């Protein structure tokens, strides 16, 4: 099964962390060269959770703005490099949390929220401070230490809208795709599967077509009912329940994007519920 990685004005100022900033976890060491700060919903309207994402690659800010989950956009950008991204969470005064994605070994991590944070005076709409280890730590066999300084404007990222049961237009496209994979309808399936799945074009023989449907179908549910989701512009994130090819109950999420008038799958995750 494929996976989806879940954790987040066009005039955006580029904010560079201090040169002294560094991050080390296991075999990976890097110095951040770009950063972007944004707020996430914490469940308390008056207390949003501030995130500072720090990377060793140039951030595609337009993609972060367009994404339903800005953190997922940054993880995907890191994976395409490959590069590294670390997320500094600021849940409460004096405390910070650390999570991220390391492109070198394609791994995600979350170290919790119990590190020392220091805030510095800054202008309204900015976040400035430092999150650092006081002594090196260790998670299993991997040692870690970091010293992350930041001073960045808080970017206002548009929020997605909730989708009802059925998932609206993107939900209808995904439901049609699941059905098309079962009935082996090339025209419908090829319009909505991941672009990479049709990069070689339409299979030329009946045997090749049968193999294509078998291979693609392994990554999709046999049945799926869209329970809802979120949509922002040409992006959608759907939630579904259903059954896999062995009739085991599953649930999952699927990311889709609309291009040339068609909703196409970007990535998805499925989990057993029994």
C-alpha cells in the first residue's frame, strides 16, 4: 500500500535562520538555509500552534500555500530533493517540540515537546527565538543534538473547507476510479490514477492490460465509501472506509489534485480496522 504522509498574500519574505543553527540526528547533520513559519489549529481558537519549518533546500512557498496540510507539502519537497526539514513547534512559553523528515534515509521522527525554548523580542506578526538541546540525547541507537535559531514572519496560509459525506466532486472521481479498477474500465481509471501509473501510455495487449489493472489495484481498496474530507482550490484530502482485495475492513485517506478538469490521485494510505 502506498502512504501519505501526515503531520501543514503571495508576497512572502524569505527568512534565513542564523548561520549558527544546526541539526544532528543519527547519521544526518545539516545547517538550515531557509525557513517558513505558520500557525496550525490547536483546538483552541485563541491559541494557535505556531510552527517554524527549517530546511536545507529552497522552500516552494507557493506549494505550501496551496497545500491542505502545509507540513506534508514540506515533507514531500524534502523527499523530492532529497533534503531535510525540521519542524519547531511552540506549544507553550519556554517549551518547544521537534519533528521532521530526513531525506537521506527517508525517515520521519518526532522527539516530543520538552525542549527548552527562548523567545526574543520581535515585530508583530513574526516569531523569533531559539530551540536547542542542553545536552546531547539519544533515541535507541541514534544520538541527536540541535541548536535552532529563527526569526520569521508568520505566513497566513488559507484554510481548507470541509467536504460532506461523498466527498463532493473529488469524492465522486475517487469512487469512480475504485469502481473502474474492478470493472477494468481503462478510460475512467486512467483519468484518475496517479500520473506515474499511466506514464507509459495505454497497455497494448489484453494480457498487458490485465496485468496493469492487477498491479494498480493492489494499491487501492476493493470498495470505498467517502465519509468526508477537506478541499482547498485544486487540492483535496478525502477520508474513506471500505474493504481491501481480501474483503478485510479498512479505512484510509487519499490526496487528490485537479488538473485539466480531472481529479487525479496524488497519494493515499490505507489501514486495517480489524
